[in-house]
RNA sequence: AGACCCGUAGCUCAGCUGGUUAGAGCGCUGUCUUGACAUGGCAGAGGUCGGUGGUUCAAGUCCACUCGGGUCUACCA
C-alpha cells in the first residue's frame, strides 16, 4: 500500500508559498504580451478582512490564469499609508502611555508612526501570502516610501503650476475631534432624531416679528440675513427691512431668494453662511458682508465675506455675547434656548428627523467651518475621465456601475486635498512673507525655481491619502521617471475593486492618470460585491460578526474567536450579545479549511453585481472537494503500486477510448472556464471545474476504469493508468488558478511518477486548452453512462438486491464497432449496475425484460425468470403519465399554426424531433406495461 | 427626491441576447462500510420562479404597475 496521507491543507500549503516566493516565480517573465494588475493597496497597518480575501482571490486567479495562457504577468503589490486611520491608531496607542500628539511634537510623532509601521506593517502582506497571492514582491511599493513620495510631490507641483490646484478660504467639513478637514466623501450623512425650534426675530423699527425655524439655533450668532421666497405673499412686506437677532445686539437684512421653500417651516430661513453650505451659496449670491460698523449688509457677489462664530474645537468665539464665548456648540445651544425661552422669543420646539454629518473615521458630528484649504480643480480633470468611460476605453463590469460613476462625475465638486494631520505627504508649498505660495520639492528648490531670498515657511498640512493613491497605477511603476516597467505594464489590464471606493479611488485614478500619463489607467474595472455575514449584515466590529479569512484557513477555537471579537470594543455593552451570538453560530469554533477551500468558496459565490452573504456552510463542501481531488491522486498512487506501473506510453495515452473521452471532457471544460474567466464569471468557472473533477473524473472516469484495471490486459492497464495521470495533470493545471496549493502538490507527485523535473511550478506551465486537441469521438462512453444511470435508477426503484444480476440486450441494428465498444465495458457494467451479461438477440415473449431508450435506440434490460414485476409496472405507469403530458404539450405547440410560422425553424425542428423521441419512449413504456400488467 | 440592486427548492445562490422536462452546493429521506475518498458511493423527495396586468406563437427571462428587502447620491433651514 502507498502511504496514505489524508488531505491536510496545513501540511501542503505551508512550504509551497515560500518556494514560489524564493524562486521569484511571480515576477514578470518577459517583455512582450503583458498583462498587469495593481493591487488596491491595503492599509499598511491593517489586517486582512473577508473583502480583501475575496478580491485578492479573484486577482490571483486572473493573474495565474493569464500567466498560464502565455502572458507576461505583473501583479503589483503595495500598501497605503492611510493617513487618518493610522494617525488615529498611533494617537490612541500613545494615549495609553499618557502621551499626547501635541506634547510629542510633529517630528517625534512621525517617528512613532514609522515605528508602528515597522512593527505591524508586514502583517497584512504576510496574510496576502497565506492566500497564495502571486504578487511581485521584488517590487513592493508603499505610498510613503521615498520613490513614491517623489511621484506625489511631482504630481502636486505639476498640477499647481498648471493652475489646477489652488488655495481657497471656504466652508469645509471639519472634524473637531481630529482637528482636520475632510472631503465630502468622508462624510456620512446619518438620519437621527433631532428637534426643530421656531425662534422669533423682531423687525427693526416696528413691533412685529417674523418666526424662523432652525435645527441649529446656536449658529444664530453667525446670521447675516433672513430669507424668504420672493413668491411668498405672507412676507412681501418685510423684504428689504431688517430683523434683530435675539440675544445678539445686531440686525440683519431680510432678503428674497428662491432657495427658500415657503411650504417648509415658517417660510423664513436664517442665513448663516459661515456654518451652512446652502447658506454659504445664498450669502454669496447676495454679497453678504459686514460693513465698517459691523452691520450685516447685502452687496455685490465679490463683497461676500462670511463670518465664523466657531473655532476649530467647535466652541463659540468671535463677536458674540460674552457668556457664550468658549462654550462648546451643544452647551451653547442649551444656554441659548434657555435665554430665548425667558425672553419669550422661543415659539416652538418640535421633534424632527435630521441628517447629521458624521466623520466616517471618528463618528464625530462634523462642523461646517470656514478655513483655508487646498483644492484640486476636479471639474477640469473630470471631463476627459468621463469621456474615457463614455467611449468605452474603460469598461465597468458589471456595466451598470458606470451610471454611478457618471452620476458623481457629472456633478463633481472641487476636491479638498489638504488635511490638518501630520502623517502623510506634507504639501510641497512654501509661503513668502506676503503669503504668496510657491510649489517645489524642497525649500532650496523653491528658492532656486522662483529666485527668492526672503523668509520662506512650509505649508503645515498634509495631502489627503487618496491624492497619493490616485497615482497608484503609474507611480508604482516608477513615474515620473520613464522606466521600462512603466512602458511595459501601463495602462494596466484590469482593476478589481469594490463599489464603495468608485468615487474615492477609481474615479480619481482615472482623472489623474489621464492627466499625467495621457492614457487610461486600466481597461476594465471589475466591481465586486461586498462580503456580508450569512444573514446579509455588513461585517463590523460593533456587530461582532467579523470573520477573519486566516481563521477560516487555520481554524480557531470558540474561546479565541470570542476573545478576538470582543477585544477593543468601542461599545462594551455589546459584549454579551456578541458572545452569545458567536457561541450559537460556532459552538465548536471554526474548523481549519485551508486556503484552497476558502478561495474556491469565494469563486463559487462571486456572481456579478450582488453582495455576497458568506455562508460558512459552503466552505465545508469545498474542503470536501479538495479532499476529492486529493484522493484522485491517491487512487493513481494506488494503481501504480499495484500494477508495477512504468511510464512509457504517454504518446499513446489517448488511444484508449476512456482516456480520450476524459480528455475531451477536460478540453470542453477548459474552453468554458476560459470564457467564464474572460467574463469575470468566477462562479460559473468554479461550477464547471467542480463538475469536471467530481462528476466527470471521479464518478465516471475512475469508476469506469476500475474494473478494466483489474481485468484488462497488462498493456491496457498501463494505457489506462497513463491516461489517468495525463488527464489529472491537465485538470490540476486548469484548477491551479483557483486552488494553487493542492494542485501544485499533486502536480509534483504526477511529475515524480513521470520521472520529470519536480521543480517546475504549475504557474509556469500552459493551460491544457493550448495543447493540440486529441479528440476521438467516444459517443458510446456517454451512452454507457446513460445506460448505467438508467439501470441504477430502476434497481433502486425496485429495491433490487445487489445479488440479483441482470442482462442487457443490445439492439440488433447496432454497429459492430459499437458492440465491440460495449463489450469492452462489460466489466464496469457489471460492477456499476449489476449487468452481468450482454446479449444481442431477438427476445421471445417469455423473457422478463423492460425497454430502455438510450440515444434513440432501444435496449432491453433482462430480469431473472422468477422476478415479480408488480412494482415496476407501477413506476412505469408514473413515467408514462409524465411522458404523455409532455407529448400533449408539444403536440399542442406543433398544432398551433402561429408557432409553426412564427417560431424560428430550428426551434420547430427541435420540437418535432423531441416529439418523435417521446412517442418512441411512450411506445416502449406501453409495451413493457402491457406485457406485465 | 433621484438612481441602482435583489426577491427562484428548507438555506445560500446560478439560470447568457425570451424557445428542450427551471439547475447547483449545503441540508433532508432511503440505502451501502466494496481496496482513492464516510471529507465517501448510489438513488430520491423538494420550487411554477414576490403579486397583478400586459407584449409575444412562446416569459423565471421583456414592459407597466404593485408589495417586500437593500445600497448609493442629493436633501427643506
């Protein structure tokens, strides 16, 4: 007996990746026929989640497949510095030691971040290796490494010099906790329960009032006008008058603007341009400003100058009553409402659902705040980027995502790229004493470039992380230098990413790449769904439903899983719930499934255009699949040992009909799989492969060959074993992009049997479809399969004892060759469906037999003489009922003149032929029924 | 408010430009421990495709309306 090692993924997977990497097998092999793909750079200090696992599995499959199709492939690897996320993590770590960022100072803080990066930075890249990713490690990039930083600076300076980057004093989304601006994409609008208050404003020089509805009363100190709709007759008499801000010793003009919806609230809106994005626009239209005596006035657009009453901590300041100075915004609100109440200026307080802007990282309520920031002129950059997708230079898969893209691009706003953080690319701008800005790579560069001698001060802010990642496809390849890699691998072939970053990343990459490279970044964008839990819930820490791909690969105990899910919870009150849910879902923890099974699960779930509910139940099935493949190899081992096999018949392998039948199945499957991969239908590709391995190779090919291996002549045995080897080798090639580890292992064993060099990696071999096809028509194997299946069903229906053997009468008119083929399969027929005898003769009436229709030909299954047929008549009658139903259906179609004339000819022909078959079958059934009832 | 997606067997999902008897995995039922594999073999039960109406010779597949679930974008102070 060969040593029977069970399928244990751990044993297989551990060493193999190391060998791949050491050999440098993932670096591009050639300079022609390139296929390239950029990894969406994960956060350098992050860890792998299911989304990464899924997307990287897909990318790896694509890359390996292309490589095996003869392309010179590059899968560029790298990580992102993730400004905000990383800065927050490090701040939190420092806080535990009682150190604050500001106390530490910028330089020291950045050192700490680098320390953290060095300490945890390779966690995620190690995890990518566990997934089997065929990434080009020799050219790994990090968005903050020197070369990349050079590219970022270069890009900024070029855009600045072209006037596409400018500094502006505007409202931005301000995160008071992080003390930085955010781009509108980083804002989550959350609907919450809030209130709306109605406040009275007195009309100046009169004893009348107007009532104003607001959800943010505390901003009233920043009011610069009240506005009504010009069509609103209720208020026409106050237009042009002034209203007094209650509690503030100040009046504002009452203006008309069609922005105001008369039907909402009271129809009067307070205009606070310094704290509301809409009011900002209204203010701009009306040129609101303060005159020399500090009174709010309308004027020319150019005179617009909003006032701000909050500082960067969202505390009130400026020209406001003393008692409010320094108060935090919500405390100020409370105090103000009390005061208004006592002044009888608060008319109403009602519950109201409001949208609150939240920072996506901090969960802090954001404040629209007037600050100086750097902007990219996105409108200009967007135009060619829109065009590239419109004219199909860049294709979204599935296509409907382009709608999302257009929707955003058509309404794009200028992009605020400055962040008041320390971790990131410091903006390469220097200011002179008069606040004029100059862009350059360094102070000396600026001095030289602009011939400046006076004092220079560098901009403190850093760039939005997405600014650097928007350069990813070309900056990783060496830009701004004209490198060979850039020449060879740009534009890249495909981008695989999630819909959640179409705006953040995809759109911006397209804009920047077209601007700098004068070409598109990628030709196709495959948008994957999100991985959710088995109930369709988003996986999140606070829900406690996170799955770590590595835990699915290695397995994890219940205790450790609970520990992981509850560690560092932001809301500790959820802990009990999470523990209970985890215990319920994984009472025994999680088994070890191995990378190959996990990957295969991802593929099988990767239907396009929809999110994926990850059902842990499915991964077990695919581990079994790996086991099945593993045991096919065992079967071969076993045969080799048993039959004293020698490898010298390779050239003749397909002379055996069973071998060539299997070969044909493989070629057909590989063509299908190639199509599916081209269409990003990994789900369909995986089904095809599953079927090929399990159903075709194991259930039929191996099973059919078993008896032949025992009974056939020595030469035949050798031929069959050779075929088993050749065909399994083709299968592992086809399967390799999906299940790289197990296939590599099997491939080695197969090569060992053949006495071939075992250091050849599968990824360096070619897909079987690229081989000369050796296809002989083996229709009779398919007939045999049908015969066996039919007989098995009958045996099972009749609850036939295994001991009872049957005979099969082959039709008289069958060709000699077919009969020969049939006879060759005698042994398998006996073993697989209990048919011991094949005869070919006219049966007399006394023979106990029922008819079988196989490929339009009548076979007769012969039973022992004393057999009781009551049961079979019953089942034959059931069958007949179904057949008659179908016959009726088709006849009614064919009797319909409209069908005959309007349906395409081939559909009609098809139905006619079908009818003939069904009638034949019906006739045979009837014969059998009549005979035995 | 606009856009998009989904609703097919107990569960998770396929079903391409409308055309054979609507498929798979898991689960379930029965049966089998036979020398690749019980992480297995064999056989089987189970959906009329959310609803209504329409187009068509023909609809799970196209159209309209509708119910239910989800996502994104924009929002009325």
